[in-house]
């Protein structure tokens, strides 16, 4: 028969082990909560394998020109008049439509976050309120605002930019032009400041 002190020691060990496992699980889940801006893993998109996005690295030289087609929900990248790549996109929904016209890339940033849209997260990084607009949604007590990820950010017109994000092939955004992460990276690397961007219906 076990002594009460032995039973007590085993109980304490189980409690400590359980607590350690709980902390470890929290540490693993927090980044998942923090990375909720994209489907997980956020770098993956069906266009990587279904042929709806492609890039021709052999097309070199010539002035870059990006054409955004709102009706097709596709973006075309030209170099010197030659088509170098194509990708599905998601643009602005009704009430926040992506403006048409001729623009230029006026700002670039690899890792950018929105200052208007995102999530309210607790101190551990868990999302407590998702898809918020700071102008409209009140911040719950004990949370902080975490702006939505906008990797490979390229500003073209005021608050409107091209960047990596959730792409469904239909309008989804507040006016920005979202590209699958892998294509946003390629477009970013091949579009210097001043690149012409044409947005058409």
C-alpha cells in the first residue's frame, strides 16, 4: 500500500506535467491564431497546381506593366509588351470597389499590416474578434489590434494596393487587389517603383 506522501508526490507530478502540456499547446496554437489572415498554411493556394497562375522567367527586359481585369478577376504582368505572368485575384466588393484607371506603384513594403482592418487579439496572440474595422468595431477589454497581413504590399492609389491575401477568384476585399502569396511575391520582385498599373472593368 502506497504512503500518502508518495501519492501526494505523484499527484503533484501529474499536475505539473499537465500544466506543462497546456503551456506547450498554448505556445503552438498562438501562432496559428496570429496567422489567421490567410488559409493555413498561408503560402499555399490552389493556383499553384491548377494552372490558373503561372510565370515565365525567360521573359526579360522591357518596361513592366500590370493589368488588373476586374470582370475576369485576373492580373496580367507584361514586360516590354510580352506576357510574363498571370494570376487570379480578388478585388473590392460593392461599396468598396477597386477604382479603375491608370496608376503607378508609389510605395513598396515586403511585410506590411493594415491600420484599419484586422483582428483584436489577447496578449497571448489568440484572436478574440476577427475581421474587424477599427473605425466601427469596439476593442474588447484586454485585447490589442493586430492589422491584417498585407505581404508584398504595393500601393497604387491612395489606400488601394496590391498585396498577398485570401484569393477566391471573386471580389472579396475593401478595395485592394489581393494576389495568392506566391504570385504576390513574384509580382513584387519584378515591379520596381513607378511600374504602370492599369485597372479595367
